[in-house]
């Protein structure tokens, strides 16, 4: 599972919950890093924050869904705003 979250505390909470459910977890704090990790590791799911420091989560989602090798990955959009 790929967690894309720029708040380190909340990313840690999501990571721990995901580990508890049996997921191996990658964490990215920026959209560009998330796209790089998704291309390299093809996660089974993505938890994607809407507001990131370098781009909106909606932009990351668009890149994921435009790439035929990643468009099948389920994405959960979330924000604490």
C-alpha cells in the first residue's frame, strides 16, 4: 500500500493501521515521490491526501489513472482539512 500524506504524524497513524491489517507500506510526502514509488512498486492500493506541498492529490490521481500500468490501482482520496 502506498500512503501519500505530508503530515508525518497522520502518515504514521495510517502506516500503523495498514500494518495492523497486514499491508506492506510505502510512504510519500510529496506527489512527485508518490508517482515515482507507484511506478516502481505498483502498490495494491493508494491512500492519497488531497493537499500536498508540490501538487494537489487530484493531479497525482490524474497521473495514476492516465498510466495504463497503474490505472487499475484503487485510490482512496482523503484530507483532514
